[in-house]
């Protein structure tokens, strides 16, 4: 019996040492220890659950982004604390989306509902999500009709929308084995791409205010360069990773999304500052001396996901991800609070050691969920 006990103890010690070791990667950069990553994620969850915040409603986009991070954290760790947080939230919200059927922000919360439904069938009520999707894709609205009396002439007129709605629509199509939802999703995505994607810089303008036309009224940074908002592009590349995970391998337009993802990834990697954290204005890093957490979290998630899925070269991108994650751990306080998050906005603005938002915690959890898988 003592021999068996001794052998069990040896096996347990070996398992712990394997999970926390820091072997050299193929690219020469040391891999991160896994145990501290999950610990950091749990601390972030517990702090955020104890300090809820949302700009307008518990089902708004800020909570949607946060609970998307919670869902991915559970997917990576299988720790029941993350799944329970989603279930508790769904019970509080009645599994509803927010009030605007035409606005992509208002379905972001449904990503976590769909994830919970996959994990615990019968718990989440998906009827409100189904109604929102049908209305969003099929119900009439001025934006869909190109009504010139409204400022925005397409449905997804801001780049953030590409994180909010497309991953939900793709996952809905996968869950229901119904590719008909992918047609309108792709059409609306292309509208945004054609309107806001800069073919020279391989980044998205946040909206038409920041699109360069070659005229004297084009918005410029102090250095004369175009303005590309960090979190805005983080929304896009993070959304692409979520979409590609659920898009069928034989989907006719999959190559478009893979190519766009890789193009953006290369640009993001090329402009990473030395300390690992991207600045709020991507092409004007000198304007703000400190990095920003939400954009950095989304980039870390997206690049680590690409490594894990074999879409990005491990040797080339692993040092970028490792440096970014280590920088993110430095902005998390001992109690779990994630700081240096730019507040709600649509363009580059400074963050601080006191600024935090739930979507920043969501980005931190997203980053950890894929960094944790790096082997």
C-alpha cells in the first residue's frame, strides 16, 4: 500500500511539473507556465463578477464581449467557475438580447448563450437569440435600404460590428446545420470591408470619419499618418478568429476570411511596440507612452489562436504572443482587476492605471484562453 501511495505521489509531482515547466519553444522563446495563466484568468473572473459594469443594460455589447471571454476561458480550461458565471448571468438577463434588432452590438451577448447551450443542453433559452437573428437579417430597416436620410448607409457601418454579430451568426449556422445564414452574413461583412478596410495599411478605419479620401479634411495623427484605433482593429481580428473556428472548412468564402486574418496578423505583428503592448493609435505609438489592454488582449488572443490552429507560423509569431501576454499580466492587479483599459469610445484616447472596463477583462480572458493552449 505504501508503495502504491509513493507511486501516486510521484505521478502527481510529475504531472504538476509538466504543467508548469517552461520548455524552450521551437522559435527559441521560452513558453509560458500554464498554471499561472489559469490562475490569472480565474482572478480576473472573480474580480469582474464582484464588480459588474455595463454601459446601458446587462445584455449590452460590453457584457457581450466580457462573457465571450468567459466562454472561451471555459473552453480552454474546463473550469466550472467560468461556465457557472455564464449560467448565472443568463438567469439574470432571461437569455435576452438587447433592444435593437438592427444593431450588431445587441447580439454579442448571445455568443455566451450559444456556448452554454452546447455545454449544457436545455439550460439556455435561445428563443430570443433566434428572434433577433431573423429580424436582423430579414426585417426591413433604413440602413438596409440605403436610405440617404440616415447617416449610416450600410448595416454594419463601424468596424466593431465585425466582432459583435458575425461570430454569433456563424455559430448559429453551425449549431443549426443551416448554411443559409452565412450568405447574408458574408454580404454584410463585405460591405464593411469595402467601406473601411485600408488596402495599403491592412487595417480597418473605425468608421467613415477615419477613411482617407486624399482630401484636406482627412483625419491625421500628429505625425501625419492615418488614424487606426487599436481596439477597433482588435475587435475585427478577434472576431475573425471566432468566425473561422466555426466556419465549415469547405465554406466557399472561407479563403477570403483566412487571407484577411493573415494579412491583419502580419501587420499587427509588425507594429508591436517593444514592451509588448499595442498603443491606442496603431500608427502613432509615440502619442501615448503606455500600452492599452483591450486592443492588446484581442491581438494576443487572435495571434495565439492562429498559432494553435496552424494558420500562423509558430516560430515567427510565438515571440510576439509571449511578449504580449507577459505585458498583460503586468497590468493585472493582485486582486484580479485588469487595468489600463481605454474607456468606451470610437477613436484613440488615453488609458490609465485606474481605467478598467468589463470588455477589457473579456479581452484578457480571451488572450489567456489561447495562450494557455500553446504547447
